[in-house]
C-alpha cells in the first residue's frame, strides 16, 4: 500500500447514514487531536495509482461529545463528478479511511468578539454541519441572548437534523430561532429565496423575530462560495464589517469548498 502522507492517520468507518440519495453522514473513528467546535479536518483515500485524494470536511459532533472515545460525524454531499465524495458514499461499516490528525479553521466560538448578544449562523446545504457542532457546545446559552440558525436548501428533504434542532429548542427555549429556507419547493413554514435577498428585505429578521444590530450581533456565514460572497457584500451594504483579529467586526465566513 502507498505510504500514508504526513498529517493523515488511519481510521475506520463505523456506519453511514443516508439522508437523501446524495446527502449522507459518515461516522468515523480515528485518534485525531483535540479540536474546537466549528473546525474541519481532511478525509482521504488512496487513488490506486500511488497518490491520494483528500478533501476538507467539518466535524459535526461537538468535542465534548467525543470525550472517552474518538468518533466523528461528517456531513457530505456526493458529487457525481467528484474524485472523493462518491467513494466516501460507497464506504460501509468496517471500511478503512484516512483522517487528518489536526483540525483547522477559525469559525469557532473563541474567534468571536466579546460582548456579542445575538449569534447568527447562516448556512447552505452541508454547511449546517459545523453549526450543529457549535450549537451543541455546553453552556452556550450563558453567553448569548439569542441564537439564530438559518439553513438554506433546495428541497425539503435536505432540511436535516430535525431531531437535534428540536433538542436545541428544548435546551435554549425562546433564545433559539430556526429559519429554514427552501428554494425549489413551496413548503409551509419556510422562507423561499436567497439569504442575501432575505437579509436586504428584512425577511430573515422577521422570521427569526430577532433584529440585526451592529452593536450586539455577530454572524458566521458558511456555504458555497457564491453565497458567502453575496451575503458578505450584502452585510457590508447594510453597514456591517468583516471581523478580523486586528480589527473587530460583526461577521466572518468560511467557504465550503
């Protein structure tokens, strides 16, 4: 077998859960180092020609849920033209997989500025994964008055993690606001459209029953690059600034490929 590249370690697939024909969760056991909620690591497989195919995927479960074991969940969409995701979808319990030992990423609670009262998490597709990890962090309700989870998908079947979202309602009570958006179907109780448009026309705030404020709000944006760029541009248009370590702002983002 090809030598394992530096930074990768051997893991094993525990199970796979299929949400739709293309959307699935892969549960993996591997001895990775300590990570923070919201971070990502690499999944990799040898390509059979002496090289490796690897891609970054966020870890869905919160680090506290890993204590005593090393099981991780990754939320993945299978791209028919992709080099790795179709092969990941073909994996089953007991199959070998390779995982990045060190997690990366700055979309974490520790990177947010102090004094934030309202946390907004804006996601498309599988980018809800790292937000689930953040939302399941212990004692998060002590830090924020309001927490808004926005999840935009194409079809109702992609509005996943409904049981975990219900648990978040039970935990946070009136502090938690969930705003589902479905773009290609009419679904009662959801919004329709793109996140930038729904920000501009204030429909997101109306649905969340929470007002965006430059003084008290912080937004994380995670999803496809077009959504991230357009949403960032919209927030700037509304007077919000990108958050940097050297200059505090009200929003930060992470592209999901």
